[in-house]
């Protein structure tokens, strides 16, 4: 996992920690989006409140082989959408209203109904579950402090033979906001946590005639400029004695949110955050020119071209006195893309090249450091 440089950490930490809302425009799940999840050690999500610091930096990775992909439902012929065991007329739904999430051999079936995201059911090779009274996953906008409660009922099969019948209440609460340190060591300063508690009552009595109960609690942490959460904890426990059935956690590395190249709403927020953090730093923008110049007075002058760039970016720089110089390209949110290690330069002219052909079209930052002094410039990737 990559680590965010100290300079970028300080820039992000200066931003006002005011992220307190999830909205349809910035947080609606979309067919075609794909995420990478790392399963990590579980850590208690902590209390509700404001100005909280969550430190997940010491959590070890358990499994890196998780992906989460959103897609349109399967189309039967040209008129029916298929979601698990049910079919729906295509003409009755707008594009993107029905969404399938595929994660770790399980498919989850969602529907947007106005401002509400409903979970209709899920299935995998062993289990199939339909929410005959849908599970309300979220109601937008979701502001800090908002609490919603909705009943649900579910029916299905376990191992293709045993019937399942459960019901309960789903409570969703945007209960905390603050800053967090991710397992990668990266720091995010504007974070909203959403806690979902699903009370589950088994309608089938056990051998003693009792209806067992449990709670499935999921906490998700969101930050500005990202459509999906960056961290998640899950635990199942017995509400009678708080004994835990299972618990786990997932880290969504921000640099692996692959949907961002096609997400102008969140891309605009990331650009805004970077510009706010860097408005007093040295360096030019140059997004409209073919060559951009930045300098560190008395040490170094630099030009990089072409800008905007399609494939290879050339960075030509002249060192005026003996200096320890390093260069790096970073995403607009501060994550390293390509680095040139620091080395001592004698006075003279130098150049390096960065291969940008595999980068998403968006803005990037060129960071030049000479004797611990920094200059930043914006690179536009077409």
C-alpha cells in the first residue's frame, strides 16, 4: 500500500472538516463502477459524535482479493430484467434505476425509488433471499445527525432446501464525523460515518420454541470527492448478551476507486479541495498551455510539456547550485503515481520523462523538491 507524503497530509489537514451530507448526485451507486476492497483486521468503530479521530493505521491486511462491481441487471430478451428469481418489465424502470452489485460470489439487487435506495434481495451459490418488504438501504440526502427506521421482511432458501423467513427493523444513522487515518497511512480530514443496524428475528422457532434474534451492524466512512465509502466495519451480535457471531472490516483504497474518471461531480470536488489547499503555494497552473514553468528561487527552474499530456510528459529542469532534488507525480488528492528518488545534482540541465498513457483523464500534480523546498504544478491528462 502506498503512503501519502507529509506535505500532502498537511495540505489536506488544513481543510475545514465540514463533510456532513451524502447526496444522490455524489453518492448514488451506478452501473459500470468498480471498487477494490481489502479485508483488514477488525477494530471497534467507536462512539458517535463530532471532531472524532479514527486511527486505522495499524490494521493488517487479511485478504486483498475482494472486488465490488456495479452493473445493470441481466436482460432477458429485450423486455425483462432478471434479478435473482424475479423478472421485471424493462419498460417500467428508468436507466440506472435497477442496479446489481457483485461482491465475493454474491449478487445484491438494488432499486432506486425516488430518493430512496432499496435492497430487493441477494443470492450466491448457496443462498437466495428476497425482501418481500424491501430493505431501505438509504434515503438521500443523508445529513449528519439524521436517523431513519424502516421495517422489512425477507423470505428465501438456505442451501437450496431450507426455508428462511426473517423480519425486523433497519436503522440508519449518520452518527459521527471527523478525521481518519487509513490502513495505508493516508489521512482524510472530512469524513462522515453512517451506521446501519439491521435487527433480524427468525420467524422459525428453534428446538425450544424460541425465535432467535441478532443484529447486523455495518459502519461506513465517506469522504468528500468519493462516491463510495473508504472504510467499512461489519459485525453480527446477539442483542441479549452482546456476544459476537462474527466481525470484519474492509478498506477501500482511494487510489483504486476506478470510477472516478467518469465521475465529474466528485472530480469537481477533488479539484476544488486541491485548489483550496494549494492556492498559496508556489507554481503555475498552465492547464491551457503546451509548456508550464515552476521554480524554486535560487535553486531550480523547471518546465514540463506537453501540458495537457496524452502519453509522455517531459520535465526539463536546471539546477543553479548543488542541490538534493526529487520529483514526483501525484493524484489530485495526494496519492503518489510515479516518483523519481532524491539524489544530489551538480549545477546544470537535466530532464526526466513520466509515462502518462495509462492514467485516467483528470488533473495531476507535479511536485519538485530541492533542498527541502517545494514547487508544485498542475498537469492535465487528456
